């Protein structure tokens, strides 16, 4: 187990490279501290645009720039790749792990911004058949499943098979992510792909948006929710409200209605956008502090975002249960900045800030090209104006000029035209996650342990020597053929 040496300056450890972690780190740029960002991915993910990666509009690089590149100009910040598996509040250390190698990092102040994951409400087996929308891996898998479904349908229709289940797409969850995903699949089927196939008519694709709630987009209020439902139905999306998903398997889903009816829907492609669960690190923190957790695993924090009894530990973003705050990017951004400012004030001997107060800048969701909904204070907007606001806001929060420029270019191609630049899909994208989950220890089963090759060093060395000899002989033969002019000559 490696241990990161404690330096003389105040050490701030930030867990997570999402909005809370990144903005908290950047807010400490001019502070007299050393910042260590520990994250399970090497990128900063702009999660609100994942659905566009899944539907071929944007590339993963445009929504997930390298964290190291983003922080390259911040001299007091460094990045450690690893999944945090332990936090010891008494010894003030964070333990992270990569492929069985553990690293212990000490801290003086800690910002925990590990975010959330997809929640299947206790039915985790659904995940194998209905991926969520929380990571780049999720988006790429869904891209493979969505475009792959059209390919399989074309192949089946050519043989004369019934392909209705292949051309049925079910999105579970009528929140912003579900609405945006359903709308984009409709655009994909009715505009982008309508000329690309010969045996199937993509206009006949069936898209279902399923939710147990009684309306679309509950956080946006009744009026915008009703308008969004109408717009989706005009796009050809079947909105099924009051329908609770009770089972999911490879070939479809089962939903139960309030009146007791149960319906089976045959569909190869299912997308889960129905709920979130806070990072399991909240359980670790709760066990050490006694702070309660809510049903979504979020931890109760003090009004200044610190843990009870541990003023040096801040928790921000999707992980906190405070004042009914929503799990949106702005809560994480403002929380990260607040924690960074409080650390600087303490080091300067200044009095603490007022309790954290979230400033709600509004909520946005796209329905289709040129159509969105916006809730900004008491202002409720729909249509093209709301879409323009969505465009400006998302361009503003994309990281880096390069990503803003390329995203704008791809949006022009997709929204003004009908093309989509990112349609590549592979079997590995679709099945890689499931294959890894079936290994007993995940990716650790695919690499050697920290102590080497576990007794196989000699056999590996022999294989290397044999292969080296083969390559050297092959290279000598290639040189001979070229120098003698024998290439292209009949073999005698």
C-alpha cells in the first residue's frame, strides 16, 4: 500500500471530478494550499449531455475532457486516479484503489463530491438489461444498443422476421433525462435514419416513456409538464404515466397500473432514467459520525455543508440531504465553491460564512430540436426561446473553447441538418460491462497482482523470448525480400 507524503502546506483532498469537485478545486487556485483530486475516472463528465453521446450527436471527448488537462494550469492541484474505498475521519486519511493497488492520502481539509449512481430501487438485476445514464460507459453502451437495434431489425426484416420488438424503445423515467432521451430517439428514427435502411421503415419505430408518477417532469410544475407531454406525443412518443416497472429482462419489460392491470411490452432496448442513489461513501461517513441517511442514501450535513463533529470535512452535491436541495449540477457547483471559500477563510483567520444558501438559476430540458422547456424563477418558457436559452447555458458550462466549438458544430449538423457524427457502435460497447460484471473480482481478474505475475514469471519470460525470436526472423525476411527485389515476383 502506497502512502502519499504529507506536505508542509495545508492539504486539501477533493473526492470526485464532477461539478462539485472540479469547481471546488478551481476555487482554490490562488489559495495557499495543496489540492489533491482523487477520482475513479480520468475525466470531468458533463453529465447533462450524456444522452447526446448515446444518440450519436456528440463524442465522449466533448462532454468528458481530461481532468488533468482542465487543471493543467493550476499549479497547486494534482490528480490521482483511483476509486475511494475508505475514509478515516479520525486519522484524516483517504484510501483509494486501482486494480488492487491501494494509496493512502492524508488531508487537513476534505471535500467529498463523489456524486451519485443510477438507482433501480432495489432491483439491481434490471441494470443488465436497462443501462442507466450516469457515465461515459453507460452512454457508449446505449449508443451500441440503440444503433445495433436498427441493424438487427434490418437484418431480421430482410429474412422476413417480425422485428417489432427490435424497433420498440422503452425509456423508464419521465424526468429531464428520460424526456431528453425519448425525444432524441424520436428525432433519430424520424429524421436521421429514415433514408438509411431498405427493409425497415424507421418512421414506424415505437418509443415509450414510462413513469409511475402522474405527470412528466414533476420538478417543472404541472403546466410545463402537461405541455411537454403534448410535445412528446406530437413527436410520436407514447407517454405511459402511472405505470410502474415491475420486471425487466432481455426481451422486454413488465409494467403494472394503478387499476391492477399488468402489461408485458416486448422491447430489446430499454433505458433506465428513473432514479439516483448517492455514492456509497455516505454510508462510510454516516457510520463514523452518526449522521442519518435518507432513502436515496444522502447524508444529513450541517448548514455549512460540514459533517457533525468534523468541521474539516465538507460534503457537496448529490450526496447531501439539506433543505430539500435537488440533485442538479448547480447545487454541486455552488457547494464546491462554498466549501473552498470556507477553507480559505479559516486559513486567513476570518469568521465563518453564513450558512450555505442555494441560488436556483432555473431548470432546463430539451424535448427535440428547437424545442425545450425552461423554468427560471416564476418564468415558464417553452419552444424555440427556451431552446436558445438551453443552448447558451450548456455552451457556457462546457469545459474549454475546443469542446464548445466542436459541440456547436455537431449541433448545427444534427439540428439544422439531419446527420449525426458519432454513430460508430461495437459489440464491445454493448457487452463489455456485462462481461466484466461476471468476473468475480471485476477488472482485477484481468491483471497481475501488485507482487508480479504470481509465479508465472518464468513461463512468461520464455514466451517473450520465443516471440522475440519469431519477430526478429520475420523482420530479416522482410529486409531480404525488399533488398533483393523479390516482391511481386513469381515464386519458383
